[in-house]
C-alpha cells in the first residue's frame, strides 16, 4: 500500500471510530438514501432545515453539507444561516450544486452560497462545476449531458478550484479532486451509479463525513471518493447481471463492509501536480 493509501485507510478507521455527525440540508429526492448511506459508512446523519434551528445544529456537527437539489429561496436563506454558523465554529461546509446551469436560479443560488459562506469543498458533475465558473457544458436537469466523457475534467477542476478558491471534486466515469495545486484522479465505481438517484448527493455527504475527521480537505475528499468508488466497484462485481435495484442494495451493504484495505484492487488514486505530471 502506498503512503497515500495508508493515510486514506486511516481516515476510514477514524470515521468508524468517531461516527461524525453530518448535518445535511439536502433535497427531497435523496434524503432517505443519504441517511442510510451515511449510516452504512459509519457516520451519523441528521437532516435539519428550519431557520430557527440550523445555526444550532450546524455548530455541533462534524460537517455541514448544503445540497440545492430541490431548492427554494427560503431554503437557500436557511443554508446561509447554517453555513455562517458552521464557519464561526470551525465546522467544514461542503456544497453540492445540483443542477447548476440547468436554470439561472440554481447557478445564482450556488454562487450566492459561496459568496456568503466559506465553502471548503464543492462536488458536482462536470456540467455543474463548469457553469459555476461561467463555462458552458451540456446539462439535462441534474445530470451531465450525454456528450460528457471524463476528458478535460482535470483542467476544468483546476480552473474551478482556482477561481472559486476552494477544493473542487468533479465526478464521472473517473473522479478528479484538486485544491488548485495538487490534482488527484480516482478510478473505481460502477456505471450503474448513474442509474440510481442520489449517487452524487450521497457522495457529497460521504465527503462531509471524511472532512469531519480530517482537516486537510483535499486528503479527506480523496479518501471519500476512493472508498465510495471501491464500495461501488465491489457492489458491481457482486451483481454483474442484475439491475439498479439490486445494485443499490448491494452498494449500501458494501459501504457497510468497507475495511481499511478495501481500496486494494477496487479503486486507484493517482497524484499529479496541477500543472504537470504524476508525483506518486
Ligand atoms: N460512467 C460511470 N462509471 C462509473 N462510475 C460513475 C460513472 N458516472 C458516474 N459515476 C460515479 O457516480 C457517482 C456520482 O457521480 P455523478 O454521476 O458524476 O454525480 P451526479 O449524480 O451528481 O451527477 C460518483 O461516485 C462517480 O464516480
Ligand atoms: C432527480 C433530482 N431532481 C432534483 S434533485 C435530484 C436528485 C439528484 O441526485 P444526484 O445528483 O445524486 O443524481
Ligand atoms: Mg448531483
């Protein structure tokens, strides 16, 4: 196991031992799946939305995950209250800009959150991240367009990280994550993740669980992407001829079964300097 893989494995053990509380302000489609996925990973989920309580919940959480999937003006206002409380108490804030670019309201709301809250990590598909920095890419509702391949995601992630001044993760057939200096490419997963709703949303909350136990957000995010990819790969291998329903169940089981050595043979992480070649 490489030194990086050893560090990532240590973070899974920390999540399991510390069972961090992850405060999710998420969308109505994925709420149950997100809570079950966080439980399977070993974290403690809570969903709380009322403006009267979000500041109090965010400050006792290990991480706050803001997800605009079924947003309203009132909900975005509450997210900002929660985000500012998290910032004031040293709690990392993660943003999933679901459907940014599909409508101006989604793009503007994501940018407003990023202006008013110090966001530690943004995770989205390539189309969502591109639209956050004013670049155009095809998006259909909450999904990246059909023309989407993983080509160019690394460069896009670096541009976005530098412009938005935060760690950026772009997911797809391959995942990339960068703080603008270091870039990591994570390979794993299973294409059936695109057939179950909430695969991206749960992933952002999983990244939140890792950020709750590791202040280096790039490292925490890498661990989350890698273990998520490994669980999906293992679920895929167990359900080869089956459809998304069986895959989803197997995936939750594999999140639960993850062990510190589960990356071996199931997910790979490559480290690059953002401007050049592989560093490890
Ligand atoms: N073609 C694919 N093959 C394997 N895994 C994929 C593929 N597309 C997406 N994934 C995985 O699905 C998860 C959700 O990513 P993505 O579909 O990009 O997010 P979203 O659902 O927010 O659009 C990530 O773990 C990603 O690695
Ligand atoms: C289908 C849908 N519509 C609004 S939010 C949502 C869920 C999106 O989940 P994900 O981005 O993880 O696929
Ligand atoms: Mg999404």
